[in-house]
């Protein structure tokens, strides 16, 4: 009976130790990361207008003073319209590690991006300044309707947002 108890304890200990180093492989038998995918990955996208998809709609901005919250999806197409150009990210503290890819798909209106919490830091800066408004502390970012800055990647570090154009 003691041998059986010892064997069960040994198996339980082995499982507990190995579960701490768990790696999941999809289409691979030897995962090299916590999640190792050998194949394509599709992430949830929202906001892209597609007449062929039933029920799809654009992710429209909020009226001035009431920004449209961004709280779902990864790749998000923003559709600002005259007077409805504001979008707001969640508080960076509440979503550490979250990544958004935002694209202004309008051809006539800038999209203005705010945050419920956390400042915006450029990828190569330790100062919260806006590349489109030099010398000022940023409380928002602008994604223009024309030019090279239509797409923005933002990543929460658990305190602030780091952005890449």
C-alpha cells in the first residue's frame, strides 16, 4: 500500500512540475514557445466594411467629447466621419500586453485616438510627446486620412501605450 501511495505522489509531483513548463504546439510535435503555430494564424478583425459579409459594419467614431471605445478585436479599421472622429483605447493598466492594429480607412477625415488611462509613447522615446504636435505632451494621437501615418500599432506595457507608425 505504501508503494502505491509513493507512486501516486511521484506521478502527481511530476505532473505539477511539468505543467509549469507547458508548451502548446499546433501542427507541430515539438513546440519551441508557449504557443508554437506551424501554419497560418487568423486574428479577429472588426470594422472592415464588406458588403459580402452579412451583418458587417464599420467601426465609426464617436461625436466630439464622446469617443467610441475600442475594446474588441486586434485589427480594427476606423471610420471617422465629419463630427464623429474620436476613438478611445482602454486603460493600459487593465490590459497589459494587449496589442491593437488600427487603420484609418477614411479618405476624408482624420481619426483622433485617446486612452482611458496611460500616455502614448513613441517606440523610440522615453517622453510622452506627439510626433504631429512637437513640444507638447500628448493626450491624443491623430491618424490622418492621407499620408504615411494611416496605420498605427499600439501595445500596452501595463501602464502606458507604446505606438509604432
